[in-house]
């Protein structure tokens, strides 16, 4: 499992909100916080409850299959 860098609670909250948004891509998160997609996924896994994480991954995966430039 990827080890996420030590971040302040404010940054973690901002990154989680951005990742949960359907309008913010992983590229935008990387540009603002310097975190790669795999690091964002690891942070989400650590932060969210198991069911919430699975639902988020399913949504990202399903939308990614339907839209070329999603997340």
C-alpha cells in the first residue's frame, strides 16, 4: 500500500473534497497539491469508511468508462 505524505488536516479535508467532486480531476489535485492519482486513492482509502471508498471508486471507474476526460 502506498504511504501518503504527512499532511495537515486542512489539506486532507481539501483533497478529499476535491476527489469526491465530479468536477475536479486527479490532474487538478496533482497540480495544486503535488499528489499523484495513486496517492490520492491511498489517502481516500485511509480517510473514508470502507463502503464509502468502494462507492467512490466505483463512481470514478464508471464515469471514467463513459467519459474520456474524467478524473
